C-alpha cells in the first residue's frame, strides 16, 4: 500500500539467501552493489546477467584514491525482472557534517516531547 503513494523502504543486507526475507521477499527489489560473488550476481539479477552487461563483480570499489567515482553504483531488477544500472546519491562526510550544522536537532531539548 505504501508503494502506491510513493513510500519506499531501502533495506540492505549482505546475505542473499532466499529464506532470509521469507514470504516478504517478493515485496523487495534487490540492489546489487559491487561485490565478489558470481553466485550473488546470478541469484539476484538472473542467470547470465553478467554476460548481458550487468556484472556487479566488475564494479570497482569506491575509494578516496578514485574520488569515490563508483560509490552508489548498483544493479537492480525492475518489476519485469530485467536488470537496470542505477546510481544512488553519494553524500560525503563533509556534506553530512554541513547538514547537521545547518539543521541541528532541537526536539530533544523539549522536556514535554514524547
């Protein structure tokens, strides 16, 4: 029901076993970031996805040395099961610190707040 009004939940795990999510599994679209397992690539994106250009094992690790160029790059399966390349936004530590300073949390100071 949340999806119909634009509510999305992003859940992350490194375990790809089917029983992990049980009967809720069909409600999630897996996002596969750079990782080392051909099994995980085939399991989440479909057998042969790497041969069709959707190889999560080929996504280089994002590091300071490469200016985090590959941070947030992943593959997801759309509603038809076809893999798509996506790029999630990357927020640096400096940007997070700037947001915290610009929008400080003050509600914890209110003794009447539940």
